[in-house]
């Protein structure tokens, strides 16, 4: 079956335009005494371009990872003023750095990258 036939056969309701994923931040789970779950979502191509134009995008860059994660984090909402006030944070990026370690930020941003179809496993070469 070719790609067109497969697309015509697919249930379009099962194809999410904005995939989401929940992941646990184990360090914060240990501190909280219960699972600390973060909800992430894919970043659109337009948003990815905005990030690239604003700060540039290169894999593994901490600054880029922060901006990508900020765009892809659904919960907790780091722009929540009550959260920022509680953690003495001035901006969402400031709050992110107060809550998450550098490694957690990089790993969570990698999850957003994968959800956005930009990870290594997004497509696979067909071997004959």
C-alpha cells in the first residue's frame, strides 16, 4: 500500500496535530514525596522558527533548551504568577532554573524535540 492509500485509510482523529507526553522528574518526586509529573507538548514549526530566529538553535545548547522547554511545557505553567511569586522568580525562565537542574532542562527539552518530530527516531530509512 502506498502513502496516499494509507492516509486515506487512517482514522484522522488518531493523528494528533500537537502530541503531548507526561514525564516524571524523579528528583522533584523524591523531594515532594509523590510523583512530580510534567506535561510536555510538541512545538510547531512556526514556534521552532521563532526560537531559532531569536536565539539560534543547535542541539545540546543549554540556552536553546530552556527556550524550547518553555515553549513545550504545558504543566506546570511556568508563567503562572503565583508560582513565580512562591519561588521568588521574576520570569518563567528564572522559575525554570529555580525548579529544574541543567540536566533536567536538557532532558525535558529533548523530549519536546522528540514530540516535535525533530528527534533521531522521527523517521527511519527503509531497508530493502
